[in-house]
C-alpha cells in the first residue's frame, strides 16, 4: 500500500492514498486508531448490544434498536447496494477492512475498554450503514406524532399548531452561502454549524482525504466512509442542514395471537406478522427478553399503553392488543443512500453535487453548494414518501388503505440563490411541503440581517455570525412584561432592567440570566395552568419516546406562539407573566453566594458521554465543571437549554466551518473537543478553548508543507 498519513498542529489527519478504495481503507484505519471507543459504542448501539457493557442506562435504546430492526435494515440496504452498485459496496467494504485492521491497536490506546472489560469486536460490511441509520433514526422526530395526536385529542385539533416548532430531540443547523459578487475574494463562501447533541468524543471528525481522483477536506462521521455532510473539494464545496421533513410514519396496529403466532390487522384483514424473541444482555443486571414483531407496515416499536389505546388488551395469551409500527424509507426501499457518498467526494462542480444528491436517502436535508465557476445550489435532498397528509399529524390506522405509501416525491425542490445570499436554519423553506414542525424564523432572519449589511465578506468575518447572541425570541415575553401594572418593587425593578437589556445572551451577562429566570418561571406557570393540564400526564410509552411528550419541554420550545396566540383564551397571560415576574425577582434576590450570577455560570456545557466521566475524566480536566456558554436555543449561537427544566446545554454547534471557494486554504473549521477521541491525548480537548471563544482553526491543504512541518505519524 502507498498510504501517507500526516497530522497538522491540531492533530487533524491528512490522508493520501493511491486510489479511492485504498483511501477508504486508510480512513477506516485512522478512525479505529483515533476513535476506537466511539466506533465500538456506535456499532453496539446500532446492533442493540450496548447494555452488555454500559449497563441499565443503555437498555431502553437497545430495546428500541432491536425492535426497529436497525442492524437488519442495514444488512438489507448493503445487500441491495452490492447488487446494484458494486463499486460503492466495495468502497464501503474497504473502509470496514481498515477499521478491523486498526481496531485492536486503537482499543489498546483507549482506557474505556479496560474500564468496561470490553474487547474490540469485528465490523461487518454493513456496519457503517447500521451506524448511519442508528445516528439518524430520530432525526425526523417521529415521536412528535404521538404528541400531536395527544394534543388534538385532549385540547382539540387547533391546539396542535401552537406547538409546531422543532422539538426536544430534533437536530438542526445554521448554514449560509454568500456568492462571489458579495465577497472580497470573488469566490463564494459557505459557512455554518450543525446543531446536534454535543458528544464527547464529537460526532464530527475533521479530516483531509486525497487520491489521484480527488482531494477533499471536510467532516467525517466516525464509522462512516467519506464526507457526507460538509466538504470542500477545491473546485466545489457543500454543506447541509436538517430539512425538518417528515418521512417516517407511525401506524396504530391491531395485533393478536393465534396458536402461538402473531397476526396483524391490515387493509386486507388479519395477516401473519413476523415475530421472534431476542435477549438483551445487561451488565450488572438481568437479561431482558424482547419480542421483535414486524407487520406489513414496519417493525413494531412500542405497545400502545392503556388510556391511549382504542381497544384491546395487554397482549397476553390469545387476546388482542394495540401497538405502534414504524415505517421508514431504508426499511421499505432497502436504500441508505450510500451511493451518494463516493460521488460527493469525486464532485468537481455544483452539477456533480446535485447529481450525487439525487441518490441521497436519509436524513432529508437542505443543501447549499457552490463552485469556482460561479455555480450555486440550494436544494432539498432525500427520500420523502407520498402519502396522506394525516400521516404527518399522528399515528394512523394500519387497517385503512388510505394511509399507505404511494411512491416517493421526485424531483426534490430547488430554489434560486436570490441577491447573492442563501440561508438555511431549519425554518419553513424549500422543504415546507414535507414537514409539520419547523424551527421559528429567528435564526434565519438574524443571519439574513447580518449578511445584508455587507458586500465584501471574507472567511474571517464569519465567526461573528457563528457567535451572534441576539435573542429576538425574547421579544414576545418582554412585550407582555412591558404592559403589566401592579408589579411589586422587586418585580418592577426586574422589568426595568430587562426592558433596558440589549437582548444578547452573552455568557457574562447578568441581565441574560435574569431573563432566563423569568422565562423559566413563565414555562412552569404555563405547565401548571388548568388549560394545559390535560397534557401533563402522557401515556406510558417507552422512556425513549417521552422527551417528545413532556409538557414543560414542549412549552419551552413553543413559548412565543403560546404567549401571542388568541387560542386558549382561558389563560390570562398578563396575570401569568406578572406572577412569574414576582417569582423570578424573588429567586434572583435570594440567590446565595456561589449560585450563578451570570448566564454563563448557569448555562454550562453538558455533553453526552457513553461513560459518564469519560473513564476518569469528569467535566474539565481535574474534575472541574464543564465551561459556561453564551447563546440560546433561538440565537444564531444556538446552544440549547430547556427553559423551565434545565439551564444546561446538551445540544449546540457540533462543528463550525467556513468554506472559501476563492482560496481553499483560507477556509476555517473547529469542533467542540478535538481530533482525537482518546482521553489524555494532546488533541483530545485542544479545540475546546477556540470553540468556546468562537474561533476557527486553519484548514491546511498543502501536502508539501504538511510533510515538511508535521511529518508522518
């Protein structure tokens, strides 16, 4: 083999090989060396076997993964890929060969393996597809259909629209494109930041991949070959955001047992359902038996609990019961969209990116792309089934043929880049016909406002947009506060203070903390109001689905509409905000020494780690707290808390980037932690400080300079 691997000063791998397959092998080997623990956690999560070494905390996910048949779906997709696109199947297999070749060495570097007594396993050709499906199965937010149905049944159909904003488990992003006419360098700029749950190690890995066919920098998803979401190939660059499309469906199933077999009632009456039992091993606990059932609609992921069912029993014996099946495109069509991945790497211009994305499956994304010839692209990519509009609103009856899928939407919409600026921030946009819940427009409007103020943009200017903390979402609450009378002295002082606030959720701002305290008090008051009480106790669905059904969380994400709507007239909003202001003022006055005095002291990073403490590393080095953050859910700097529930931030910018089409070497990027997933490595956490301060680190692309300055490691 003729593989060369260099590391820049940030430990970012730059890999060069003789051909695409050898390069895929090298990428897999590098992932195993730098991210062995992360790879094995993701492999086990996709297979539903993580509880075997992570214990009870991973059981709910394992049960879901088994019931949703994620690993089996990946096998199905790879089988079809091998039949219809042998070149891509071979490319994926080369990546897997690299992972397997490097996994033992990588595991020896990672202390988590010893901490959990886990031995590295062996990857199968379909494992990258399984990791991809597992990572994105909740992206379309199908559990929100249960919320929408509950809201309609308990408050009326009109109430559903009050909560039609992105929910607690949704991943979003900011992305923007500035055409060459509006930049100082004459080439387009693409910038943004994907908003996901912040994980340690991070979900994105900076990497540079080159062979005679292409030379691309971008963000890899560890466990998956190529650069699926964000890349710069020199002549063309691309980036995505979540389109917020609804492309998965829940069906209410009627099931029964006859002579020991499970049957499902569909449009053609009772039909046999595939069923078998699997055992989930649990470290430190008893094994859990899981019945895996699949109907003609899809895998059954949950039973419908008492109070939510329209009839039927518990499923014991020969009785009937109700359940929910999940229908999702890769399971139906046997396609995970991996044929798009090598085509993206080989793209030379926007037309190539556009053609590659015609093969994309899921998640459904909005894409921006630009090339050095002036080509621009703003389109939707992915598989969205054609079906009845009711499928978007809630779980639909499996026995009614009106709710069957009737093919796929094609072609997916594109929109022109008007005025040299395109913005995507999960709001209603080109994907509007395909979704039910979108982000409020605050982030998109703010980015457009900032970009409209200049026509000589440079890559270095984009950090100011990435880190903008202006909170336009605060205005509905502050408008109500401004009109109140009868406030006590402390609450009146709080009002005066907030009406003079600059609306910036800066980490060092005491006023931002005061606003957050008021907002949380309003959320709690709304959640306790009798008008919303019917939503306070959701049905007893599996714990994995309950965040989408939590009343406080849903109110927190939809606070603006709830404060400004004419619906629910029984809620006296001025009185409610008045009481909340008194509560918040009292809370601020009673704060003891050592309690948060600024927003950043309360709004701290709370990353997900498979092992809390990261095998001995807790919070920051030495056991201190994770750092405080600026920003908020609807700021451009979208560091999301859940008002009324927690000030901690679990979801935010999982990477930041600027792709410069005039000169690629002026591009910039950063991730929350570092290039390496091994605790104690010099590059495990070395990007945390620049990420916190809104700084970006250089993208290096000069192979000779890399070889001379950084050597082969």
